[in-house]
């Protein structure tokens, strides 16, 4: 009797990616290198329920920038899955739909230690833990201890890059795209994305 094929372990890394930066792709690559997942999906969120007042670049623009950032990286895919779900985008609902649409995959939620600290405030978080493994990656200033079963701490490097800081730097004339994939930076310049950028 043949054994049933193992399901694909798909790391699900959600975020606004406003804009996507090297920290996002370096973390994704590190998780692949550690063999914690077989592939990574970067799930571009149309609206984070915790950031309802945040001004976001257009959904499709953020999606396009993310696609540019991963175009040459194997096993990392950018997904617009949440664009087609009701908003705001609650992860528990996204995961429920994904389980239905992709039964051959085992979706593993990837979150930072800062989000893990807020995890009990996530909508129906107990349901997420009941159905999915969670991988938590370290963030500066966040202590990880007493984690429940099913939670894995990823031994990934601390990457000190933030989209907020990059957006602020883009509006300064001396910024040269540090922290961004070159193709992403070129597209931001070409489209004059983010308020205050000028040639």
C-alpha cells in the first residue's frame, strides 16, 4: 500500500507590504533555508484590521511592487487572495477559505514576535491555533517565552528594516533606495509613489 503524499508546507506571511522591503524577502528566504516551510506565500492585505486609519498605497500597486521584489526568488510567491474576500481581512477567515480551496497544502502562519504579543486580541485567534501551526520570528524588544504547543520560534536574524521608515525616507531627496529591491525602488521612482517623492 502506497503512503499518501505529504502535503506542501506553505508559509503564509501576511502584511500590508507598504512597501515591500528586503526584510520581508530575507525573512522568507531564511524560513525556507531552515526547512520550516516548503514555500512562502506573501499575502498582500487590502486592509489590516488593526490599521484601519492607515493610508495605504493602492492595492494593485503594492501587489505589483511585491511581485517585482520576488521575481527572481524560487519558492516565494506573492498572492492577492485577500483582495477577493470580505473586508476587513481577518486572518481566521482567510485561513478558512484557504483550507477549503487548497486542501493539498498545510498552511503555516508566519508572524513577528510583536504580533504574537497581540495575538490574543486577534479575531477568533483560538480557531487559528486549533487548525494551524504558527511560526514566530524574533523582533527587537519582544521577548518570547511560555509559548503553547504548536508554536515554533524561528531562529532567524533580526532584520531592522521597516516600511514606515522607508516611506519617510522616500520623501527625502538623499534617499537612494536602501532596504528595497532595486526593481521596487525604480518602480517607486517611476510612478512617484508615496507622498513627497520628487526627482
